[in-house]
C-alpha cells in the first residue's frame, strides 16, 4: 500500500527530526531562534503522533516500541549535526519542504481522515517552511563566513537527499516539486546542492537498512522506556 | 524555573543620593507604587535590581541544561513534548529577564558573555547531577515548586518590569509543577524499579530544595535595603519553612521516605538515614526538618560543586558555536527571500 508506506515514512521522519532538533532546546545560537526552533521540533513530534494515530495502534508503541529495522525514516534526518547550526538548519529546510510535498498529496488522497489530518498539519508546515526559507536566505547572505558554512552544510547533506525519496511513491514527480520549492530559496542565497535525482536503489533507511547513526539515536530515544516497556511513564 | 534566591547582597547605604528624592522613592515603595525604568531610583537600587534580574535570567538559561539533556530520552511522546516545551519555556523566561536587565543598563551580549566567563552566577541548584529520569520528575516537582513559592513573593515586589515578568513566568511555572507532580505520581504508582528510581532521585534533590531558598537570614534582614525596597519580599527561612510544610506531607503521602543523606563530591548519595525531625509540630503546624549541609552550599557556590564545570562548559560551548550565527544575523533584520 504505497499511501500507508508514505505516511509511515513521513511519520518516522517527523519523529526523528523532532527528536534531533528538540535536543537543541536551550543550546541554540540566539535565544529567540532557540525558542522558535524548539517550537518547530515540537510541531514535528506532534505531526508524527497525528500520522501514527492515522496508521492505527498506540502512537507511543509505534514511536518507541519497534525494532530499529522497522523504522522507515531516511538517513538524512538522523545524520549527526555535531552541534553545527548550519547542518541543523540546512537539514530542517530540506526535510520541511519534503514534508510539504507529501502532506499536500495526503490532503488530496481518498481517505477523508487523512485529508483532514494533512490539512491541519500543512498549516504548521507552512510556518516552518516560511521561517526556514528566511533563515537560509539570511545565513546564506550573512557574510562570507556564514555563506561558506551553509554551503559546507549543503555539501555534507547532499549525498543523503536521494534517501528522502527512497521507496516513496511517484518519487520522480515529487522530487521535481521538491526542487521547485527549494531551488529559488537556495539561488537567492547563492547556495548550491549537488543532487541529480531521486535515489533509485532501495538500500537505505526507508527500507529498514539504517545507518549506524540512526541505530544510536533510536537506542538513546528508547533507553528510559525500555527499562520497563510495559509500564506507564 | 528557578527564582533568584539570594543574589541580593546587602548594599551600602545610599551615600551621595539626594535625600529628598530618596525619601520620595521610599515613600512610593511604602505606598505600593511600582518603580518604572524611567523613574528616579538610587544607584544602589538600580544595581541591586540589575544583579537580581541578571542572576535570575542566568538561572533560567543554565536551568535549561540539566533537563535539556533528557529530552532525547523522554519515555513517551507526551513526556517528550512536555519536557521540550518546558525547557523552551525556561529559555523564554531567560529572554524576558534579560530584557528587564537590559533596561537597567547592561546589554544582553555582555550578560551572556559574563555568564560563560564565570563572572556572574546562576542558581546553585543547577550544579547538581540529574542521572536518571526520576531526577527530571524531581526537578519539575521540587525545584519548580520551590521556584513558584519564591517567585510568587517576588511578584509583590516594587520594580514594575520585574513584577510583570514574574506574573507571566509564574503561570508557566505552574504548568511545570503540575507536570512534575504528574511524573512523580506516575512513577510512584509504577513498578518497583520506577519507585526506587524516584526515591533515589528524591534523596538527591530534597536537601538541594531546602538550600534553594538560600542560607539562614542575617539578623535585621527586614531593615536592609533589599527588603526595605521590596526587592526581596520574604525571608529565606520563612520561605523554606513554607516549602517543607507543603512538600514534606506530600512526599510522605506519595510513599517517599524523607532521608538525611551523605553525598560524595559527584553529588551521589553514599548513605541515608530517615529524618526523624520530619514530623508535624502540632502546636505550630510546622513540619520539622534537618538543616541541609551549609558547608556544601558555600562550596558549590564558590564553583566546586558536582556539575559547575560541566554546566558552564556546555553553555560556553553553545555560546561559541553560535557566534557565527549571531554575527550573520547582525547583517540586518530578517527578511524573506525574493519571491521565486
Ligand atoms: Fe523558569
Ligand atoms: Fe520552570
């Protein structure tokens, strides 16, 4: 079922990107942006929950109770940012636009409940993309040093972009729509990404073949809960 | 979290201040009129309020760190969301309080730099370790609970911007406390492992909470400028007693044992004995308690606590890592990119 698979892929991306970004709370470079980025991390975690609910079962069991191979997030979302705001921002920017493309399609699907959920999420998603677009522009045009750091971040992340589209239905079309959203912003900030097309192979996170960094993040995320997996926390 | 227990040093009398203006100023405070940033105030008052608001802001920012370390490990979606939002609130409190401090004459950059250089202090309680999820429950229950008690009195103070900030902050602190109470209740209704985790964390945080309100008051505290000018409203010892009266019976109801603990230099408990003084005095209605180790308190304040270096290093690292972003931001106010 391509639709269910796509929803699971996005839900797991949202969970793990919320997990990665919420870790920055209290450590961001500017107090106001720390607060704003944390709000978006919370949105991502809530979005995961809303999509898990649609998929059925207990969202906590889905989020915390699976074996690592059962997660369908791509390797881009859990790539360590090494406490580098450039990596964190570039990643959030690319993932937020990917989420928008999928949510737009979910909002056009035949499933009334999913349509309803996606429409709600799209509103918050638009706030994220607007905010992130502005920051990519601001940092990309914020002087030589900032521009170099942002370009380095996109160079570091580019090899993982194909993984966003691994196993995703209508990957070619969605990839084009994603590029149409990110390219103008990148161009306005004189930034480049070296990505040619959606990954055709299925050998990454979306197929459950996760990179080591995901396994480590998932172990940390489930550490407390797994002390007493059946207890209330 | 965290009120500003005791950053207010006794100040020198207002030498050189215009006696007539000083009398009017004290009259206004006695009448309960708020002092606003543009109003005349003695220099000692301005400096004292700045020191207090800056210390409080620093405490919010450093206070985000011990709990922030547990966001990645929170055991459910609800707890992960609530903890992230809670830590985010503390950053927001820091931001609001830095704004109050800025109006008193010190720039945010200077305050954040002084903090990471160790020139200014933050609340002592954040120099203790939080090694388990139980500690996160205890911080939100006991430390946020103590902060609310302190900050509610500070909201009766005289300096308008600080008072208004306290009122806003206290609404959020109430949520933190509720969430802490819910976490402790859930854990104490759980498995043997969960209960033990909670008792161990309680042992680590009980004495720290008693120290939260600061050392014993000096004789004549109420006539010192800090209290006369309503920067500080209630004495440390009376706040502490109020805290014990509220939390000792609550802890016992939950099945927690109130222990007197010895700790090692890492802040870990090495031995416990039940606090026999912790009973209600029927005559006064007050609950007894064993005084915390004040030598330890002053040792930690001087920078030699279990986590002083760890907290400050992380804050400094984050400050340095973010430098390029602040410099890039200085190029102009945020604008949206040209439309595609
Ligand atoms: Fe706070
Ligand atoms: Fe708080």
